[in-house]
């Protein structure tokens, strides 16, 4: 049986698995959604639905506190960071990892 976690409460947020970034009251975790396109090729009688990637992932964090000096580590748009959330008070700790990448155009 698969367990699906869509949100965490009362969690510690870590950046790059090293520093404690802060505490969150509630975290809503992004659900990946497939992006599909309709394709009609030359000589096709109908259309075909093809996979075209993944839609953007958005997570929401409701902060209770954060460390401002650690938060400055994540402000560069040229670096990729990994954020990890660990629920602190439940009987079976839940974990969620979010890998963010920033692209400059």
C-alpha cells in the first residue's frame, strides 16, 4: 500500500542537507503533473496526444521562523539547492525533499 503525503505540519526545513533554514508551520508539497500536447502529423487522419514534459512544480511554505543568514545562501539565481523538510512531532516522522533549480534567461 502506497502512502502519499501532500502536506507536512510542524517541520524543520534544511538547505542542501547541511544547514537548518527554519521551521515551518505547514508545507504543501507540489504534485507533478504531465504536460500533454495534441499532435497532428502529415497524412494523419486524427490527432495523437503526446507527452511534452512536466508542468512547473510549486510548493507553499508557511514559516514560523527562519535563519536570515542561512536564507542568503539560497538567493543566487545561478545555483541549485536541495530543500529537505522533516516533520518533528508525529509518531512516524514524515520526510519530503524538494530539489529546486533556477535558470536564467
